[in-house]
C-alpha cells in the first residue's frame, strides 16, 4: 500500500510543498512544480494521492457508520481521507441513513451541498469539491431545491460548483438557467468566465445575446474568452447555414485542408489581423491555427462573407486576386507591379525581398537569389482558385462573344471548301514519294516543300519568307495519316479529323511540331506526352464547338475562354518545360536562351499553340482566319519582331464544312467544285502515253515514270521509269503507282515492259564462296600457276593477273605455294 503510514501526513497542509523542478516531482506521474507530499515510496501529487485514496475507499463496508459520525466528517474542516470516502460512496451512505435515521436524510443532503463550499488551502480541497459535485449529480433532481436554497454569490468557487451541479442534473430547468444568467453579472470575473463556458457547452436560446454582453466585459480575460466562444458559435451557425445551401461537410473539410496546406499559422494571423477584424469581433479569433483555418474556410465558402472580405481588400490586391484566380499561371511580380502600379514586395532588412502584408494572401515562389525581383512569382493553388471563382465576378472575355464585323486585317484566308478538291491530290503527292527528306528523315527539305506548293497549286498564308507555312502544315499532318486515298472527300476529311481528335490513326501526329520557335531536348517532350496530347486535343475540340454559329471570334477572347475555364492546354509538363525547353532571343552581344518558365508558359507555349492549330485547321478548310503579319510586343525570337510565325492571328470563324467535320451538323453538301478528269491513252505498239484533259494526280504520275515530250505526250523507257529508284522497294512502288494512276490493265507491250523490269532486278549476284586475288608481277609465279598440276586444279584464271579461289581451297593453295618457296601469311 503506497499510502501506508502517510494518512496523517496528507491531512496536514504543511506536509505538502512544491519545491523546485529538479528536487520535487511526483514519482508516479512525474509532474513537476505541483504540490507533493512525501510518502514512504516517494513524493506524490494531489491527483495521485486522490487516486490511491479512491482505491482504499472501496475496501470494507460502511454498515458500522452512524449518522452523527457521517455528519461530523462531512461538516468538519479536517478528515479529508474519510470525507472523500463518504463522498465517493455516497450512494451507500444515503441508503444507510435512509434505513437507520430517515429523519436525518435532509440534513445529510444539506451536508453534501455544504461540501461544494469546501474551500481550503489544502491541495486536496479541489478533489473534495469534485467528489461533492459527483455526489449531487448522482442524486438527480432530488437535490435541486437544496442547491437553489443554498446558493449564494460568495465565495465564487461555491457558486460555480452549485451551477455546475445544477447544469449536469437538468440544464433545461428554468431556475438552473436563471442561475447561469445571474452568473454572467457576478462581481467575480472567475464566475463570469464560467458562465461563458456554461453557455458554450449548451445551446441556450438566450446564449448568443449573453455572450455578446460578456464580450464587452471590463475584464480582458472574460471578454476575450466570450468573444472566442461567440466566434465559435457564429462559425458553427455559419457552418450550418452553409451546409443548408447545399455545401457538404466534406467540401468544408476539403477547403480547411487546402488552407492548412497553403498557409502558415503566421501568415494566417497576419491576414486575419489585416482583413478579418471587420468580419469577426476584435480579438475573437484565437492565435491557434486550427481556429484560424476554420474562420478562413467560412469566409471562402460563404459568398456573402467573402464579398465582405473582398471589399476590405486594397484595389491592388483585388486586381492581382482577380488575375491570379482566373488565369492558371504563376505571375511575375515585377510585371504585376508595372501593370497595376503597385508595390507587392518589400525589403525584409536583410537585403532579401518578401511579400508586403497586403499580399500575404498569395503564395510566392522565388529563385535562388531572393533579392532578385525578376525571379519572383505569385500564385494560388488550383484548389483554392476553383473555390474563389464561385465568388468573384466573371472577367471580361469569360463568354465567347460572336462578332458580326471585324477590324481590318492584312490577310483573310477562306478555303471555301477548296480542300475537298485538293485533299486527294495532297495525299497522292505525298504517297507517291515526291517529298525529299533530310538525312535523318526528320524534316522535309525546303525545296521539296516549295515544289509541292507549286505542283499542287497551294495558296499560301503569306508571300514572304514565311511563304510555305501552309504547305508545311499540310505535309506534317498528312504524312502522319495512314490514308492512301479518299473515295468521298467529305466523309474522308471528317474521318481524318475524327481520328485526330480521338487520337486513333493520327495518334503519332504531334502538336508540338506546330511550335516552330521552341527548342530543347525533344526527348523530354515525351514525358507523359500521349496523355497530355489527348487532353489538349479534347480542349481544342470543345473550344471549336462553342463557335458553331459561323460568326467571327477574336483570338484573345478564345484564349481567355479557355484559360478562365481551366481548359487543359498544357501540351508539355510545366516542370519539364521550365528545365529543358527554351527559345532564343536577341541579346546585347548576340543570342541567349530563355527557358519556358511558369511565368511565360502561357505566352510562349499556350497562345502560340492555339493559334498554330487554327492555322492548321484553316489549311484544311475547317475554319476561316483573319490575320496580320506576326508581331509580339512581349516575347520575340532572335532577329524577329515575333515569337511564333502564327502571332499575327486576330480572328477565327468556323466554316460549315468545319461544323460537319466536327460533328456539329449531320449533313454537308459540296457545291461548285468539279473534280478534275483526264483520259490517258497508252499506245499499243510503242511506250508512248497521250493525255486528254487535265488531272494533276495523273500528270504527277506521268512525270514520275516518263519523259515529257509535249504537254499531252510522254515517252517511257527503262531510264525514265527507273529514275529516283535506289532499291527494289522503289521499283515496286513505281509499278504500284503505274497501276493506280496510269492503267490497272495496260496493253500487252506495257505489261511486258513492267514484267521485264521485274525480271531484270538484281541480275548480278555475289559469289560468297569465291575470293579474287591479284598476283604480284613475278614471271616465275605466273608460270607456276599456269603449269603446276595442283595449282591449276584449284585456281581459276581471271583477267589482268587476277585469280579466283574458292574459300574451301585456300589452305591447299597456301601449302603448295609454301612448298614452292612462296610464303603466304594472309589470304
């Protein structure tokens, strides 16, 4: 027994001492700097003594106790051990008195209430009060009249214990609530603070009004506590109001997680002090991060509360917030300060830059040198942006605005469905092998592009040094398609772009090739590239579907429409672009690389991509475009006034053909386009072809196999047919071209000619088992080879002192020559 021989000590106040944190602590719970009493085992604190006493109190029976003895212990100022035992076992005590002395039951109950006032300097005094409260609660409503009758303002601890007991028994009782209300006006601030706690623990109809009164209490501790509880109550009510609007508890928890991740406790405190004072009572929000997060969550989730918060922001913060929320970018602080004439960063006193307090709402990303403002950016997390979009006014350009008229531009490109007549020509020209590629086969040579533009009569976008952009776009697109020939141009074009948007046949076509200005290690484009490409193609398709009314739309409007809705146009992972991709710009002493960082990702990659895609679609008749010569006031590639050759695009209009191809309309009628027709007459006696009419496809085929004698006559021979053939595969392709475009069943002379070509492929074969050797100019050696029977047997003569020897006979020849005095160490 731990307390053996220590019962007397624990009764005496002077046996208890606090001591220093080094030489006085409870040996059971190890608490320091609390009153402890020395026992045989060591020093014990009041809580541990009470715990041990409670164990002892359960031992034995109380049947020998009389009411006078019970009354004496409960009403004296000493006998703490026995007092606690009786209080802890009061149910048994009450049963004994009811059986042996019923007349004294009321006096017993009064004694219990009297113990609520056990206020002594003894460390165990508060344990007595707790035990008395538990005993009263155990009695239930039976004890309430005595509690009401015994209640008095002083001492404050007694008043608090009375209220605590009454609330636990029946908080809804009118007289109990009266006691709490009186406590709010008590002269002792400790009692008033307890009243705040009691109100906080119960939803009294009058509670909020009382808290507002106590929030103005002259005692700072009481007023701060009341304000905090009032805030919590407001937040709870606000939370209920928000959930009643259809916002789930899970959504509220989600925004709390976002705030916790995005902001430090220090940042939240500063933002709260600066902006939330008008929303919540001053000093109401504690400095604990969990409560700050809760307050901010309510502000961000409730539209009315957010509008109050937004109105308290400075004009500069409002402008930056609108920009950052609606545009999914990291924004250069230097550019923002110049744009809005504001100050976002300040010196922290150590030659380092940090956000001004007004702008702590934003996240900051800085380069290695924190004193360099050019390398600093602000942003918000995507999750928070999506939430704030619900509360901020829609920016200009959020909706697509159709235009009946447009401003004058340098150029307008309208295909007028000409592509339907040209598409097979383009495919045939490419599939016939007319294009010449660079050595690594990555790029079509410029001369070859120029020749296709001439042969196919392609009307280019520009007539200057960018004159073959359209042809280049057509080549890149069609070389990625597996289509050999389109029977129905309308359905064929639709299928072609269905494959593009569904990432099927044209899956290997890469939109990154439209970014002519971007340089860098191409391998890094492939980081998660296919998934990114599919998402971007879907975004482009969704953008075009909004333009189904055949009106012009401004390019700036189209870009904003995509960005404000967070449509995925990130063709390359931003971290990858920042590390590996760049463009070259003119520098003071030549050229320098500019990495595609987050700060310029939109201007350097997204905008050029969307514009280039519109040029591509215009080349195939899906859209009309109005454009100027390219210029870019923000970013320029070296030696140019623009970054991308597509920078001049101003307006786009979806065509009716485009609407059909995209599936927006079910039918499209081709009008005013006559297909070229020509008749080829193959001479039955000579290899001559006569052409009646005009057909570019057939003329291209004739030029590939024959020699032009006149505009309508071509002569064919082995030399003309085999030109540009370097292997058997090339010859096979020429014969297929002949069958597809000249004649599938030619006259016999032509069939013999084609068969003869096939028979004459590779007339020479290599004799792998035979090796050619040249003799040195030695008359004796030449004579021996001509006369020696063994050498004559295994050596075949050739011309000009050369001989042929089979590999199997080489060793025999070496041995015989050795016998004749000729040493051979290599053959």
